[in-house]
C-alpha cells in the first residue's frame, strides 16, 4: 500500500473524532463506543488479516451491518455520518456499497455543517457526473451556493468542480459567475475551478464569460490567478490566435513568479512555484509556436525561468 493511501486511511477517523461528553464517562455513557473507535477497529481488523478471502468476508459482514443501520428509520443524521465514513472506507478498498448512495445525498441535503461535509465527500467519491442520482443533489447545491455561510458555499463549489450533470449547468452558472466577485479568495478560486470543469464538459455554455476569466487572471490573489491558468491553457490549445494579446500578461506573471514575488507557500524546495512556471511555459510555447515575434518573448521567458532544471526546460521547448 502506498504512503499516500496509508496516510489517507489513517486520517479518516479524524472526521469522526468524538465530541466532548460523548466518550466513556461522558453524556454518551460508559458503554458508548466512539465512531473513530469503530472505524479504527475495522481498519485494524482488516490489516491483521492474512488473505483476500478473509478480507472479503469481513467487509461483507460490515456492509450488511451498515445497510441495516442506514436503512433503519430511527437512524440519526449523526449516526448516518459515522456510517458514511465507514462506507467510504469500504468503497476505497474496492467493495461496492451502492445501497448507501442515496443516503449520502440525503446527508448532504439535511445535515449540519459536519454532516453535510461528509455527505458531499461521499457523493463526490461514490458517484460519477452521469449518475442518475446526482440530479437529486442539484437543488441542494443551488441552495448552498446562495447561502451566507462561507463553509456551505465552499462545499457546494467543491462538489460542482468535481462532479455535476452537464444538463444542469445553466441552473448554477449565474450563481458561480457571481462568486468570481466574492470578497474571499478561496471562494473566487473555487469558482474558477468550477468554471474550468464546466469548460471541459460543456465549453459552449461558458463562452460568454471570457471577460471574467481575464479578470481572474489579474486577480490580486495568486491562487485565483493560478486556477485561471488551467482554463487558459485549454483554450489556447484550441485557438492560440485568439489570445495573442495576453502574451505580455503571461510574461509579466512569469517574471513575478521567477522573481519570488509570490508567497513562499508556492515554493517547492526553494524553487518559486515550479508547477505554475510549467503552466506558463506551456502557454507561452503555444502562443509562440507559429509566430517568430512571440517566440522571441518565449525564449526570454525561458531564460527568466532558469530556476527550473535543464531537462524540464528542454521538455517545454520541445512542445
């Protein structure tokens, strides 16, 4: 098992950390078992097994128990949240838990912030963008996009940027456009990411907001600007001639990146925002591909990006 998967599975119990008063000796009573303990016990039991057959038997028993719990009319949203994280774990191991999909949607619709967060997470992991159940989530996404709660807006934008039915894009597009003007940079960044997703699956539906993409490119927050580069890279691949006028802007951004003008948070092993440099080099390479005057600007930009390895620059120039 890779280090990434191990860290992910180790972090799952943290989603269900017991609240004060619910552990032994608290309001939950001395016999109460916390959700993190149940999930931790499941993980430990699986890792202690010696064969795939034993794992399958244990997981099937767990899924049978979870199915009975989530289907019971007396199951609270809090208990549903706990069950959902265990279902996520089972799905991550490759075992289908389709009986829980509708309950994940209900949790996102009805729960408090933490329960809604787990519901959205489960939906994004369980379903694909063409899944029929996803239509049931559209009204919830619209409501959360209109919320005054920053966390709810952020969760809705996250799920939209991951999975969303193509035919329902018009229902949320105006709300997401408005979020490009939001006072919080995290909301603006997530809005750009959602629009990038829309551009990939239905480019004709976002053609009218190219001017807003340009504003995102000039956003005062580097994260929003960086998110907009994904959209521009895709659009320039399809029609480089329509964006020649932005060459100077991309060169200026690259100068600022190489000059260390961005926050140190973007650095990787003392290299200023290397992945951002890669994106900018790709964009400039496409813009200057068939234009000698643009190629000159591109070569100067490559010189400015000398912090990158020689092999990386060679790969960029060979595009």
